[in-house]
C-alpha cells in the first residue's frame, strides 16, 4: 500500500515502476523471420510526488524521425527526470517500420489505423492491442509526435480534438507555431484515447526521413512548456525564451496541382499568403507551358509538398485562415 502523498506505481507488462524509480521496460510484440525478438522499448520516469502521468510517444509511423529525435534528445538532456508525476516516453512505437524506413509494417498495415487493436489480428492490430492494454490505463494525457507523410513537410503545428476542451487547453500549453482542431480519424491512436477520456494532442513537424532542426527544437520546447505548466519539472531556461504565441488556424484546405508537370513553390513553408498572390507554378520540362498557383484567400501555409514532379490534382499546399 502506498502512502497517501506518494505517487502511483506504473505497471507495464510484468514490470512495476514504483514511486521514485526510473526503468526501461518493454512490450513484447513478435519476432523477425530470423527469430530475433522485437519489442517496444518504453522509458518510465516515476516521481515520488503525486502528479499527472504524461505519455510522450514517437515513431507511430516508422519513417517519421523528427519525433523520434525529439524523444531521444529529451532523454539525453535528462528532461524527463520529473520532480512530480510520471513520464512514459516511447521513442519508437513502430519498430518494424523504423527498421524498414517505412510508414507501415511489413504487411502494409498502418498501426495508426488499427486501434484499439485485436490480440489475434494483423501485426499492426496486435501492436495496437498491446499498447492499448498496457499504456492507456496508466496515463492522464498524451502527446503524439508525427511528421508529414511522403514528401509533405509540415510546419510545426499541434492538432487537438474540437469536442475535447482539455485537449484544446493542452494544445495551448504546448504553444506550437500553429494550432488548429482536426477531425478524429477512425481507428487512430487519438480517437481511441478520446473514447477513453484521455486528452491527447498531435504534434506534426517536418517531413519523413529528414531531420528538421527547427521542428525538433519546437517539439522539445512544447513538451517542456507542458511539463513546466503542470509543475512536473523544475524550471529550466527555455530553449526558445522569446517564442511568440501560437497562431490559430481555421477553414483549412489543400491547394492542388492544376495540371501535371514540375512543381516549383514560390513561398516558404509557414509564410503568410494574400489572396491572388502567386504561391507556386507547375511547368513542363520544356518551358512550353506553365500554370500559376494562386492563393485562394488570405491566410498561412502550414504544409508544402516537396515532390518535384506532380500529377494533376495532387495536394501541393495546405493552407488555413487565421481564426
């Protein structure tokens, strides 16, 4: 029995992490065809002082490495050694995808479309099942770290659930450059967390398989903001001490390629845009024809597709109006 003023014990698998302990535990998943066991390493930093339990996870998609570096950097800098509450840190959830430089698992399944999972389902479903069973009962809120998929580069942004006031508050605390609400995706980690009453935000920054230092710094800063807000960490010098308040966006839409050709963006990601301004062109390789892409309204660009050759209808810019 714990004392009334003592934090709770965290139990993952058969491992107990008692108040005042730090442990590296794991969730065993499967084996490689070679017989090598694959598990999900999980760091638990459990303070003696009662407080909230925060999940910080990355690598739900194996090729999204900026989030993985954010968690690694915070482990390296000892930022998770909390003085109150508990941190559960998962550097790489999708180990199989990380090994294969892939968003998905070897069978093509997406873990983030497989929650809450099934004990006897596909590999993705089994990973989601064990994670749901072992982690969700432990946590009070979560931060899920992602990057843009494919060649799409996301300017640092946080997404929250519009009908979950606590996730909106958590997004404001994180204070990314851009913030907006987004719909819950069926069978996603965030939707399952929402169904269990666990406020969760998604941090999106950079693009897959490329490190982006600004995206990493903003992610570290946002997590530090969260830890400081809940008094989980002794006050330290902020990484970005003069950081501006987040910009809220609404009326989001994709601007798509008007024709096939080579795509040349004319603005930087994160920039303000004015209605009618040329923000990119699509041209053929012989300079015989080109089409300008114009901003449909005043707002901001928060994602740019870096694919050099595009087909008609491909998403090129994700834009939003100021809320």
